[in-house]
């Protein structure tokens, strides 16, 4: 690919706009601002993660073009790694649990990456085992491990800085930050910066109700992972990138509420986002009703709606099979 085109794509990562929710805002509620990460080049927030990780690993000498980069993903991270890896001269292999949308698979493969599907029931933990095994058996390969790699969290500090600068320019503060957790990097990296700038603000971590290990831990309940229809959330464990000390409260959200809110955002705010954005907005709106007028809440819109066209009703085979059995 032409180097000018490559640089243009990579330069388009980050610096997304912060949009104030207008049409679904309820009278007497707090102001809601959403960081539009779905506007990154591959249509998700994961572009920030893998651009930063690859740059840092190259600078340290851990990787160099020509190597094979390996990671596990339900789709967004895989697409980001596939495109950025291709632009920078790497081969990419993605381990993905079965059952993800055809749009996600097609996007990853369109950038020349290889997908190795793993059983859906074992979800991401087994995918990670397979990735480690692959790297042991294939020389000149490197497992990026977005779930545990602290560079994931560090990648989000810049996003936090962007949000802080926006509110300082308005001479306003942030009262609450709401963000779903998957790898934990997005929540933790942004929360670090926001709490440093606005010490009195609070945070809410959001988990899908079918896989909420942090909620179970904090409420001393047994954790059981179940399949769900929110790709990217609920990986079945508390990821190492999550800084639990930055979490002030944890909320669970259902897949149905998330998908319904997604379609409301598309219909009324004209924000073409996916269901995990719906998760964040559903919880954000709940808190906006209670924390008071003139308060400011920030959340994140992770990915794009087109990644879900083939399951637009919010249902897919593995999730539906589980519900039928139960």
C-alpha cells in the first residue's frame, strides 16, 4: 500500500469527537456526553489499542515487520490489528470464539488476516490458550495479548486527556464516567486521567448480566459465565487491565436493553453505533436521572452498527441455543 495512504489511515486514529446527547436526553437530567470511538478507521475503539501497542513494541525492539502478530478477539480488536498490522508489514492471526458476526469475520479477512475459530462454549479463555500454543509452535510470531498487556490500558490515557481538555476548554467539570468493561483497558486508561483532573468525580463500570465477574466479586456471589449477545463484553473473567481501585460502582445491563438503546441512538440521535454503545447509554441515562441537573456524565460509544447487520434482531445461534437449553 502507498505509504501516504498508510500514514493517512493511521493518522485518522483517535481524536474522536465528544457528542452531547440531545434528542433522548430527559428533562431535568444531567448532561450526557459520548466519545465517538466508532468513528475510528475500522469502526471501533480498538484502533487506538493496537496502533499504540504495535508502536510501543516496535520502539522497544520486541517486534519488527515481517513477524506474525497474534491475538484473541470477538471481532473489533481483530479488525484493528488486521488493518494496522497489514499497513505496517506484519502477518496477523486472530483466534476468535465461534458465533461472531459474518461482518466481523469478513472485515478481518479483508485485511489479509487469518482467523482460527475456537469453540464458543469456552469463549475467550480457551482462545487465549490456543494463541499461546500457536506462538510456542511458530517461530517469528508474537502474542500481543490485549487482555493482559498493560499497553492496552496505557493506550487509553490519550483518550482521557482529550476528554479532560474538552471540559477544561468549557471551564466545566466531569461528575461521572460510565463505561462497559471487556479487557478493562478502555475503562481504566480513561478513568485514570479523568480522576486525576477531576478528583471528586465518580465512575461506574458496566458488565453484561450474563457474565459479570466484577459484580459477583464485589457482592460476594458465585460467578458463572453464560453466553450473551453483547460481543466484546463479558469475556468470562476480570481482565488484568482493569484497575479495580478506579471503580466506584458496578452496574449490570441486559442484552435486550442494550440492543433497544442502540436502535434508539440510531433512530433519534443519528449515531450509527453497536449494542455495546447501547449498554453504556442505558446505564448512563439511568444515572443521569438521579445525579442532578447541570451535572456532566461522560460515556463511550465503542463500535459501529454495520458490524451487526446479520443479527439485527440481537439474536445469534450460540446465544439462542443456550437460552433454549436453560
